């Protein structure tokens, strides 16, 4: 079933994984992770791949494995470094595997990119337009605004374009202050964005991930949460507990205020997903 049809019927629970850089044991470990995630009854699992289009072939293969396990895959397709021939090749491979859902992205620009990096698909909208009709297409959005947009309004205007060109749902970049998500939804609805906006949550279970999160997406970490992190950053077990509890709080708050689903960025750690699910089992059983 396509994700837009699932969203018409229920809230969704979903996870994101990434393919291994190497096959063999890493690939086997990821398949084991996906099998553990299946026990949590996800509505779909998304599969990303590296910046610049690296690991695209592995991502297609993993999407096929997810499909064979009876879960809907959401395959990422990155337009920035790709030619139309690249997109056609990936699309053909996904369709042959029965994959019906894709997340259309421009992709992060490499630090040393040249003007030809995004020659064919300079914006996600170009890729959405190209893919529309072949798949159920989803797109990304940014609760605190895309770093390349001057204002949040400018970014939301782009979201409206994504919707008009065929995007059926949106998934947010990670955030730790729910008020940014609520602001995004409010402003997007005011400008005519009507598709579901699924919040993306990444449990912050290690203090060493803070610099990476800041450099990757600039997500604001609320002061009270940051104070806890800094107080216990040298106590890994305590830090993990704090991060899991904060993610649980975010999810409960989001669901209470009408979020159409929850998308968990778990960094291939099934134990993180299992722990959060166990703490929210009643919520997932009754409200999803």
C-alpha cells in the first residue's frame, strides 16, 4: 500500500535505516535490525544513502529486503548528483522490486561542490516533478527552516511547490523543540499546504552526537535538555536514559497535539526503537 493511503486510515509509525558501507557482516547486521523492527509493526521503513549518491545500489537492495519481509519501504532518491539516466535506473530497479514509495531529495551539497553538482535536478521540486506518476512521492521539510532559505516563509513556499508537483506527504528533519514543529504546521496550513507532515525524531542518547546534529541540520537543543546532557555527558548509561526519556516526552506531546505519525531516526540501532516502543506500547496500541 502507498504511504498516502495508509495516512488516510491511521497514524503511522516508521523508522529510518541506512545501508552499510560494506556488505558481508554489516549487511547481515542491518537485515537483523530490520527483522527486529518488524516486530514493532511499523507502517514503513525508509532507507537513505550517502551524500553524493554513494551506496545507492545498496539502498535499493535493502529496500527490496524490507519489501520481502512484508514491510512497506520508503526509498530515498537524491537528485543533486544524479542524471536523468541515474534516476531512471534506480526507479526501474525499485519498481521491479515492488517498491511504490520514494522520498525525493536534492541531497546535501558537498563542501567542494561545483556548479554542475545539481545540473539536472538543482532542487527537490525538479526531482518530484520527474518522479510523479511513477511512485507515491514524499518530501522533506525543516521545522526550523532550510539553512539555504532566508526565512521560514520562503521555505514553506517551497513546500507548497513540492505539494503542487506531486508530493503526497512530508517528513521533517530532526528537531528537539516541538514548538518548531507546531509553528511549521501552522504556517504551512496557512499557506495552503494540506498534505500530512510527519515529525521526525532522533533520540539523543549520546552527548558526542551534539556537534554532528548541529552541523548536519542546526537543530536547536532546548536549554533544560542541554543542561541535563552536559551534567551527565560523562555517564553513558545515564545519558542514554535521559535521551530515551526525552524522545518519549516528545512523542507523547506530538501525538496529543495531533501529529499524523512518528518517524524515528534510529541510526540502525534496533535496541533504541525497541526501548522507546516498550515505554509507549499502550500509546502505540491504542492511538496508532
